[in-house]
C-alpha cells in the first residue's frame, strides 16, 4: 500500500470512528482520568459490553483495567486474595485454612518471580492496566459487598502487576492441579496390606484391576499403527516392568501422612475440587472447519473451554479499538478477557480469530521428604537427598483476619498460627522452590 493510500485509509477510518462516537451515548459523563496519556472513550452497548476507543496501546490497557474494576472489582479483589493466600483479610477466619495452603503452594511467590523476569513491553502493559484499576478504585464508590464485610477503601490494597500475574496463575492452577497421587497411594497401600494379610500380590492386583497401566483391550486403533500381537504384548510388559519399584510396600507413616493431608484439603472448599482428579469432566475442546466446507465459504472456529459456571462469570467480554494516527496503525479486537488481566483470551481482530483449550495432563506430583529437625527449636532445617542434607528455605508468614460482625470498620486481628501449621513455609529448592 502506498503512503498516499495508507494515509487516505487512515483518515477514512478516523472519520468513521468519529461518526461512531458521535452516535453513541456513553454510560457516564466524560471526565478526564489521571493516568491517561491521551483522550479515550468507553461505550457500553445494550448488552453491557464495553467498547474501548483509544489512540495508543497503553491507554487501551489502562481503560481495560478501569472497566474491569467498574464491573468486577469485588471479583478481582477476591481472586487475587484467594490465590495470594490473603482471603481471610476479606472474608474472615473461615478462609484461614485456605490461606495457609495457598501460601504453602506459593502462587504469589511464582507471580513475583515472573514479574522480576518479565520483558519491558509486558511490564508497561501490566502497569498501565494496574493504573486503570487504581484510577477506578480511588475515585468511584465501592461495591456493596465491602460494606457487608465492614471494609472501607483504606483496607483495599492498590492493584499491582503482580496481582494480574497471580490471577493468571490461579486460573492455570485451577485447570491443572490435582491430588490423584494421594488417593492412589492410599488405595495402593490398602491393596498391599490386604495382600500381605491374605497371601496375594496386592500391588499386582491394584495395577491390573483398579489402576491399569494398559488398556482393557490392547487393540491398536491408530491408522497404520502396529497390529496387535507381540508388539502390543511387549509394550504391556515394558509398562509393567516400570512399576517394579512400587512393589516395595510403603511405610505406614506414609499412609497416615497421605490420609491426613487428603482429609485436610477435603475440608477447604477452595481446594477440595482437586481431590476429584483429572478423570472427571474437566477439560475442554475446540474444532475448526475450513472455508471450503462451510456454507459461507469462510472458516469457522468453535471453542468450548469448559470453565466453571461461576457468578460473576469467569469471562468478561470486551472490545478494544486503538487508532494511532501517527503510525497509521489500527488495533480492532473483541472477545473475552479475564477480569484482572489485560488480555483477550479468545476473540477476533478482523483478520484472524483465536481460542484456547485445556489438555488435562498429570502435572502435579506429591513428594514425601525426610526432614532433619533442629532439637533446640523443634523445626526442620534440612531435607535429606541421596544421603546428603540440603538446607530448606524458611519463609515467615503473618495472617491478618477480618473481624466481621464486631461493628468496627477495617478491624483486623493477627491469627495465631504455629510455625509447623503455616506460620512458616518450608521451601525445598531442589523441588523448583516448591513446598
């Protein structure tokens, strides 16, 4: 495209944009917002979908943060506190067990590490979004839920880029975390105990009956794949031989630890779903139809991510339209976002469409560590690995709890949580700095 044609196209687009803005009614009177670089507009249509018009990318991110906070502030605040292990500061003492487990898992620690290594373009985009959230938080009335919880604006921390990252990690956590290993370990040990008492191989029965390592029918159904017979039998034999280390009967204390942890998680509503494992209805799908196979001649994308039917909804629909007259550049994208993050997760931009789906793989491992305890303090200081003592990283934790019902606003108490009950987080560097 020649410069003259490009300039004419840009002017035509600007004229169309101006006419659009002249023929819509903003949801609220226009007013300047601290933090905006240039003029911006937001129009909510009859379906409640915001259409954001700006002249640069960072203002688009800023306004996305503003409209997310306008419609979903309490949801955003709840999610960042949940995944940061700070939910008791909002909902009171009933949320304390969840906070202990989420701080142990360390999603916020992971988000802070991601922020420290993020590219500059990512940092400025997230910072602009946070500025937009805070512009709303500082200037507009709070949602009514805060009054019911006896909280004022002073008790709501400013939104930060790390909050957006921890919200994203929380979503990924919810789609991948599972504790199947614990239930399977408990079941395996029950089979082993029964086998020892009755004189049969409990380990073999477990893997042949309850948790097969081979399909019920060894028939190969992949086109042009190997036929059934020796190849399939060899594959089955190899799979069974890999289970040989599990024939060692696990120690009773391992069973007790596994059961205790499982029962503890089962009592926490924000985590008990992980006990369902990846064998339930979690997952998602998408499919594509080429243009030559559609009535319109255009390709079609159908995307069903199978997310929970929460209220407010997980998704937030939004339209971004950025026209930069200096660079003759246009961004025109619409789709669904997550309240708390400045991105369109699934949508279209006038040229292409994109979606996402989840492959429910086993990505959670549970380890039993052998700890070295300091006799003077009674606290673990090292973990044993291949006969060597490796130091643990100890992170002190302070839990603030909202005192709901006492009639006092912004009244928090510090929970008395012992060092081995969550007052200290013990991190194993060898386990990718996991708990």
